[in-house]
C-alpha cells in the first residue's frame, strides 16, 4: 500500500513559502552586510543558492522545474559574482571563491530539501 504524495497545489504553496522566507532573510542579511563591502556577501550567495530553485519549483511543481531552477540559479550566481559590482554593488569586483562555494553549498542544501520533500508521506492516523 503506497501513501499519497503532496498535491501539486500544496507543493507550490510550500515551495513559494520557502522561497519568500529565504528571500526576505537574504534581503535582511544583504542590507546588514552592505556597509561592510561585498567581501562579506557570501551568506547572501548561500541564501540565493538555497531559495531561488524553489521559486522555479513553485512555478512548475515537478522535478524538471526544480532542475531548471538549479541551472538558472547557477547562472544568476555567476552573474552576481562577476558583474554584481557594476549593478549597485551587489557582488564583488573579482570572482570570489568564497561566494562560489557558499552558492554551491546553498544549492546542495536546496537539492537535499527537494529530495526530502519529494519523498514525504502523510502521517498515519492515530
């Protein structure tokens, strides 16, 4: 007997909720760290790597949408890392490996959360 998985509507709601939570937290961290310079933006890159794939997962509510979100997150993080200094100082002036590693760790955590959420089962009735 297999138990039902989450419905697409519930998946979209949970994914969008996680994205909004992480995005608000990233904006707060970014605003607090901005006066100290872009050298300290690696927590923001971690949070972007964690949250952005879930925006795409909320749009499609399937594995392909999440994987596309991971791919687009890589592009966004590289753009932040290489050209962020020219767009209002949202990134460093040179490629910073600390930011790259933080973004990769965020995306690995996002993938882990995705894997856990796709294997979720309903609780047993008590």
